[in-house]
């Protein structure tokens, strides 16, 4: 059974999640690992981890901003969604996103956003594409939104 935990620095699975991010196959993983090592998060932001049999198998973040250019004022974001390859196909990404969305709703947010180059992935989790937007890297990526009112 997969358990999802909302973490801040010092939490039981923080270091293990940091290590998974550092060595994962996704190029953004090491960036998250650095953010976690320096605790580069606001006090209300969280890293969520998915745990199976006491092993961290995936993660995502809930934060004020993501890769979206500062000229846009959308907030908050789910970011860094990653599940270890051997655990894919078990809907762990959905569990992570649902837990982060629940946390956002508890904080009073009505919407959450996610940036992604993936087509057809986040729509199945209830997100709707708003359009293509400039990122802080000077590239264009898709911006998705999900209403938390339902």
C-alpha cells in the first residue's frame, strides 16, 4: 500500500526523498534535491513523498511558484512530479497530486496550477490546459489549472 506524506525539512522521509531526487532519471530531480538540501521553501510550502514498504518511491512539491515566468501571477503550483520507474503504472502520481490538492484546499486555495510538457497526462487528473506560457528558462510550456471547489 502506498502512503503519501506532506513534509517540511526534518520530517522522517525528507533525506530519503532528497536522495531519490538527486539520483532520479529526470533532469529536474537534482534541482529539487538542492532546494531540499538548502530548505529553499516558504514555511507553508511542502514536499510530498510516496512511500511503499518504508521506501520513498515518488515525490512532488506544493509551492507558490514553479517554472512560470514572474510576469504571470498564477499561484500555487504542484511541481516536480516524479515516480521511480519500477513503481509506475500504480497511479502513484495521482495519489501525490490528490494529496497536494487536498492540502491546497485546506489552506483555502480555490485552484492549483501545474506546468508541463506532457500531453494528456494531467488532464486525466482533472486539470484543464490554460495555454502555452513562457518559463523562467526562456522556453514555452503548458500551464494547467484545476478547480478545488468540487
